[in-house]
C-alpha cells in the first residue's frame, strides 16, 4: 500500500502564532498532501503525527476530522487514514456509461455478467409495466473506468423491442445499439436514488468492504410514452457524489449548467 514520502517533513507548527494548533496542523497537512500525496496514499498514524508535531492526539484528531470532512483525507476502518480519491460528479443525463466516461477523459470498460432472455419477475414486470413472465432481455455488467470497478448495472428491456439482440455479442454501449439498430433513442427518464449497503456479491464486484455505502439508482427510460429500459445500478459512494442543479420556477437560468470535471 502506498504511503506518503519518508521522512515525513511537513511544516512544523509556529508557537508564536495566534492560530489554534489544530488549525495550524490542518493547514500544514493540507499543504503537504497537495505537494506529495497521491490518491490512496496512507498518512502517518495519529500517534506518529502527535510525536512529530509535539501536540496531543486530540489536536491531531481535530485536524484530521476537518480534512476528512473536506474530502481531502478519508478514513477506512481498520486500515487507517488516506489521501482521498477525487469523486466524480454523478450528473444525471440520458447518456450511456461509455459516453459519460469518455467525456471525463477516462477509458471505459465492462465485464459482462449476464446477457440473456428470461421471463419478467413480479418486480421487473411491475417496473416495466408488463405482464409477469413476459420475455425480457437482462443485461448485467460490471462497469470500470481506467481499470477500476465503478458500478454494477443491470438493465431489463422488453424482448419484443430488441428482437435479435442476443444473436450478436453483448453491446459495448447499450444505448448506442438501441439507437442505431432499433431506432430507440431514449428521450426522457426518471431516476430514483437512495443510499444502500453493499451485499457480499456486490462488494466483491466493486472491490469494497461488505456493507460499504453505495448509491443505488433505479432508472425508467422512455421513448415517447413507451418504457423501454428499467435498470438498477450500484455506484461506489467513495467514487461518486451527486451534482444536482437547482432553479427557482419562472427564473431564467443565468448560465448553462455543465458538470464539473474532477481529477
């Protein structure tokens, strides 16, 4: 596991300064992390930092708590404190995963977990507003960016809408195939977003601890008034945060909203 450069040589505290020690320590750690800290690198323990700076461990904890709250650092129970990885804005748009990752300058990839036809379960039938047992195409994938697991996605599409889709290899971009081969361009949708905990199976696929926090997103996607796709996605909460533009009704937007790029 990566660690910050040794010997640790962050700026010492200024005894003549009127600023509280935990504030000085916080800023010293912030500057050091910005200069030397790669995402995922471990920082020294509270005991080591206490000895290095000559302050009480409570002072160290206050400084670290502040940096964790600002997402400069992150704690992993049982392992320690690490330089936080940047979180990508999860900006809800009717685009495919591949399109979104390419837009962010990342290399998308996917591992197909299942690509098959099956009868709609009661839950899937209710969500797609079809009869129980009606044939649907189930497409389940582990999605990656730059080789790192990011989410697990499961799509359900009424089989009569995509006749012959199983005759070809699983699509790299599902929405692109739906558009180009079947003329199904997703026009609008509804997302339901909630917090959940990683089950053992999902935790293995996302390379996180069991019960780690995840974002669960259920989507209903439509062409005109016809629902074409029902999907359930599990996103790593340590790699995503939601970005939701708000506007008061009747007020003109002063600028175009664009999702922020994070490193």
